[in-house]
């Protein structure tokens, strides 16, 4: 098997891949098969004492494997989210499932040890409850409750993840009610720039203005991608990511509030001298952050606080040529490249 690859260090969590594929979907497939089967097996040997001797160790081994795959899937999902984004619902359910699965493992191991100890000492009486007595009964009940809870949470995690991936591909495009009424005269880029937060997010694409505030939490690629479009002309980012996709255009159309007037370029007119390496080096703080990636200059000041991986990663790019760092972290991923495109100032000169 292709060896697991880790990219970059702990300061900027790496994406782990196997055979070129992210670890998260691979671990998810293991978890959704092993965990439900193991939980059903655990329930079976708790309520049917006669099955414990034959299947006890098999069930416990399967439970360890299933819960292990679940933990790996959640951790790898958080890692992948730094690149692709993640819906808050999916993230919340995943984290709760991880904790519940670990609690289930503790109770199940406790119960298994208790019942084997009872059998070994000969203390189990004929006709006694299948759940046992005292600590064994508590451990058995805890295992049953946590097992059922884990199955329900696994279903919620799977549903929220599938919705994030497939909803905008198979569902009809939304027709949301915008907080701003549609303008007949249009909006300027200056108007759009005033609405540059996740709680009030306007953007411009292809000569039109859009209020995408409500779409931030619903975007299948995670909120960070849309947050990066707030207050700017994101035509390049949108076209680069969704070029040729009529469905993406239909979704966006539901958030249109009017035409963009007075020009649609997000790229400020900058003297050529400012787009040199020396010019970029003078913008090296969190309050005024420029960076170079692949021969182009980007103003990343507004993206620092929005970056899904935390502000420190972007602050480390201020005032330098960050091509190696960006490519090392994101490789050929299109999402980060299109988010970055929204902050373009121009080509590097000199």
C-alpha cells in the first residue's frame, strides 16, 4: 500500500493522503461499516449471554476497529476542512460522535471485563438477568444506551455530510429572500465593500451584486470560501471554481440584488512600483498584509481573520513570496486557489 504522506508541520496541520486520496473519505467508509455492525454485535452479546463465549472477542475487536475508524475520520475531516471547508452542522455532529464513541468503548470494555470476571469466579447464578448485577448491569446499560446513541449520531453525521456534498448538485436552486431589496439603479463596488462580514456579506460576480449572507452556512465547500468573497468582486474566484456549471449559476442567481455599476473590477489601480517584491515587503503586518503566490500579488488583510486554518497561517505570508508555502499546503486544490483569486492586486513586476 502506498505509504501515508504528511505535508508541512504542526503549525499548519497537514493533509494526510493514501494513494493520492484524502484519508477522511477512506476512514469514513470504514467507520460507517464497522461501527454499526460492531454496535449491533455488542447489543446481541449483551442480551444473549449464550453468544458471548463464541463471539465476545470478535465483537470487541470489531468495536475497537469501528471506533478507531470513527476517531480517525473525524480528525482527518477537520484536517481536510482547512482546505475545502466544512459545514458547521457536519462538524458538530462529527465531534459529538467522536466523544460518544469513545465513551461507548470505555463502557463496553468495562462490561466485557465485568462479565468475564463473573464467569471466571463462578458467581453468575442460573436464571439471573442477562445484564448481570451491580457494576456489570450498569456497564451493560451504559453500553446499550451509548451504542444506540452512536448509531443515531452516525446517521446524522452521514446525512449532514452527504447533504453538504450533494445538495447543490441534485436539489433545485434556492430562491432566498434577501435582506436588501433589489435595486433598479444598481450598486457600486463601494456599496459592496461596506458589506464585508459574515453577518452582512455582499459580493460582486460578473457585473451583478449579490447578498450571500444566508449562503455562508449552507455552502457545501464550507463557510470560509464564501466569507472570502464578502465585500469584493469575486468574479475570478467564482468563474474559476464553477466555470461551465449552470447549477452553480442558478444558485448564485437566487441571491442577486441588482446590477453592479461604475465598473466591476476588484483590482485597485496600483503604481507599478508597489507590485514589486520591495513593494510587497512593505506590507508585512496583519493590518496591511500583501503576499506573492506564483508571480501574482494578493492583498490578504481581510482574509486573515476568515481563514479556516486560523489567522497565524496567513500572517506568516505577509510581506513575502509565499508560493512554496501555499503550494505545499494546498497542492492542486482548486478551492483555495479560487478563494485566493478574489484578493488579486496584479502581476508581480520586476
